[in-house]
C-alpha cells in the first residue's frame, strides 16, 4: 500500500462524508420548516447531548468522546444556522475567551455580537436584540464573577446552557529573539496565571509587563508594534495574525472558566444529566436556622448541592442576603419540584440545563 493509494482512500471517504452531510442538512432544513410553523426553539442542548451520548456509546474506533464532541458540535452549529440563524452576544472583544466559549457552542458561522460589558450582554438578550448571550460566571482559580451573579437577580432571564473551556494562554509576537522584546501586553489576570512562565522565560531580560483591558487588546498591540508580545488566547492571536511563539501557557493545567448561555423564556427538557440554578430570597434570614432548614430540604431528598453563593440584598439598612444555589437534577423532577413549590414565594428558578462534567 502506497501513500498515494492511502490518500485516494481518504479522498473517497471525504466525498462520502460530504454527501452524507448534505443529506443531513436537507433533513435539518425540513426540521427547521416544521419548527417555524410552531415557533419552536431551535437550540436544544438536551437533544444534542442525547445524540452525543448515543454516538459515544456505539463508537468502536480511534476517536475519543472529546473528538466526537468537537466534530459534532460544529455540525450542530451549522445545522442550527440552516434551521434559523440566531444572533449571539458575548462579552467582548473579539478574540476573548468568552468569544471562544461562544464558538464552542454555536460554531464559527453564527452571527455574533461582541459587547463591552456583562450588563450589555444581559440587556441585549432581555430586549430581544439577540437570542442568546454568553457571559463568564466563574473561574476555578480566581472565583466567581460577581457582576454576572448580581445580574441574574436583577434581570428576568433564564439559563439555557453552560459551557466550560480550559484556559490556556498563547505567547504571540513578531519578534524571534526573546531578548529583543521590550513590552509584554496582557490582562492583569493573565499575568497572574502565567507568572511562573514569565519568571522562568524572562529572568534577566528587560521586558516590561504592561496590563491592558483585555487579552484581545494585547494581541492587537503586539500586531501593531515591533519588539512587543502578548499573552492572549489562541483565537486572538489568529484574529490579529500574530505569530505564536509558545502555546498552552499557564501555571495550572487545570485552569477552567465556566460560562452561562442566557436566553429569555427558555426551557430545556430533562436530559438525565442536568443541573438547576435558583435564587433564594429567604424571609427572616437573621433568625437562627432559616438557611440551614432550607438547605436540609435538599439533603432530605438526596439532592446534591453543587454551589451556594451569598450576595447582599441591598434593601434597607440591615445586613440581609440572597443566595444563588445550584444543584444536580431537573426542576421537573418530583423531589426538586416539591422544594420549588413549597418555597414558591421565596425562590426564583433560573433554569435547568445539561450539566457539563
């Protein structure tokens, strides 16, 4: 068997794949026509999970689950755009990690809107200027994004899905010799999360660390100015065409950021692997045991709590708090439904959605 014959076999398979993908897209187009007659929602995360689970279960080849997901999530995104193109807002600028998270769910072909603040993303979804909004909610090294949590209380939106991406930085520069670099641009958090790399790589050199408002801005500056570099996302280096000198930089290989995909009046069907997020504004929290008794209701029903965040209520001169609570399970499941009904006046359901492991 020769290299040429192997390449011919690959070409033949690619031709078959293209034919099959076009057949799939024709079926998707017909699904879109049916959905438009009933005004049904196009984005269905729980349906996508069912497909991925089925494919992974019957897979007996070289591809692992991550590879299957990477390919089919892009196919899903192209399919959704054929059914009904939908605008997606994200915390910008272009090339940010939030942009990367948005593309991981909605694909490269979607209609994106980069917005300058988390509030502007919420407001764009709230007013219907976009169908979905993507914002960061927490980083496992730095903690929660308080502005996003506070806006979940303030705005009347739902959580359609969550996404997690590994945060690895890229060192991009037009300069080949590290000793020639005079300035390194990045966001302050990136400098903190890459301090070991910077100390090891630039020990004894004169490069100055210059904080800027975003890693995308850093990449743009490195593209415009010789003898400079940027610590940025890979998508930002690609966007501004800055050569990558080092990739996958970071003091922790476990650095992850979690993002929420926001929508208005969105409801997922149970997938069997869900998470539910609620806001609890409990009465008389200044009295002993009120919060503990509420949380005990989850324990009594064997519902696993995965997150509790307290935030100031900002009503009156007293010190009172509301709570963001996440738990495993779907709001339609009887055990969780009992708690929601029992505390209907004190609890706001933000959404049940497919839980990302």
